[in-house]
């Protein structure tokens, strides 16, 4: 094999490695986009669940607060 053939072969190997790395980078980027989308969806679902929890807790707490605010008035009326 001539010196020129060896150099061309070495250059071809480098281009193959570069192509493989570029392809890998593209796959990682696609995975990143997919994961980012999934993360956004999960955040939205968590926000929705948090809102539902807050609404339920408010529903449970409000009657108790109104009862405790009425208690001194009822005690004054009984006296």
C-alpha cells in the first residue's frame, strides 16, 4: 500500500468516526426533545393535581373556619 493510500485510509476512518459521532449526537438531541416534552406534560399534570388538592382542602377547611368564627357569637347569645 502506498503512503498516499494509507493517508486516504486514515482520513476515511476519521470521517467515519465523525459521522458516527454526528449520528449519535442527533439521536441524543431527539431523546432530549422527547424527555423535555414529557417533563412539560408531567409538570402540567402535577399543577393540575395540585390545584385539585388545593380546591379539596379549601372545601374542607372553609366550613370549619365559618363554624369557628360563629362560635363566639353563639356563646354571647347564650349568655
